[in-house]
């Protein structure tokens, strides 16, 4: 029996992250040719071991309420909507781009995946790491909500235009809710890669901040300034929240990979 308090444990979120990722990967694997031939795929993915693959092709996500009604009784995640699209533009993360969203109060987790490389093997490993990072990040926002430890609201949280304004982007990255969500996601990434937190953090900052800011035409000085300030806050938070674990400590994977 899953209790409410279960959802306040890190382990619960790690487990759920793995389960959702596994379902998405399974569904995507089954539909790989379809997606890479230029068809967007919308699907619902959910509980452990069950790779639901109900989808529609015309950009209309299918509600999984019926399938998840039992699941949802003991579980705050009612729906996971996944959209996969083939992508022709630049994708820095080795042929895959993953973005997540969590709509406050909705119990609705959204995952948007862009595939920019038809070679499944080349994409899959990178996809899984980014998928887990992203899902863990969004589940952390859910956790903030259900634990009652909510932070003050953001200003236009995550909107693309904020990336163009250095101060707003820095505000976004260093908002307490985002610090916690990003640190949780990066811990997940570090565990998967079996590397120290600091190494995973630096990789994340490179992929998500330096490359993005460079693409948007920011100066290297501005990018490095944002990275320096963000990095210090994330390291501090990691030390507080995962007390006893040193930033340089090697994570040992204790879970099965999808
Ligand atoms: Zn966030």
C-alpha cells in the first residue's frame, strides 16, 4: 500500500522516475520507425512495467484517465503526456532534446522529446539519461506542491524569452524551486552515469546553460557569470540536502537501468 508520506521520500521519486522513463522508452522503441519517418507521436505512459502505447498522430494527446484511474488512487501522478517529434534543427544533446513540464495543481506531467537522429542506438543512451533527469526535475515540483513546501511563484517560469535576458535567466536558474528541482535531476543523472555530482553538474551546466546561451548570442563572459553563480548555489544545496555525501563522491547505481 502506497501511503501519502511515501511521496515525500527521495526514493519514491527515484523509483517513479525510473518507471515512467522505462514506459516511455518502451513505447518509443516500439514506435521508433514510425517517429523517425516523420510522424509525431503522442502517448500516455505510466505505472511500473506497463508500457502503455495508446497514441494519436495529429498532435492530440490522449487522456489516460481510464487506464490510470486505479493507479491514481494511491498515486499523485494521474497523467503523463509524452510528445515525440522528429526534429530537423540543431540539437546539442547528441541527437535528442528532452523538455519537461509540470502544471501546478494538475497532477499532469508533460514530457516533450525531439529526436534529431534516426540511429536508435546513437540516441537511446543519451535519451534515457536526459529523460530521467527531466522527469526527476518535474517530479520535484510535484513534491514541492504535495509536501506543502512550496516556494514563491516564478516570473514567467521557463518561458523561452527569459533565456534571452541574462538577469531573468539567472533568476530562473537560481529560484529556490528550480535549484531543488535541478539538483534532484542532476543527482539522478550522476547516479545513472555513475559519476560524482560535481561532474554531472558541470556537464549539465555546459549542455543546458553554456550551449544554450551561446546559441542565443550571449557573450562568453555573461555565460560564465551565470554558470559560476548557479554552480555555487547548486553545490551548496546539494551539500545541504544530500548531507553526508560529498560532491566528489562516486555514486553507485542501485537501480536497474531501463
Ligand atoms: Zn523547473
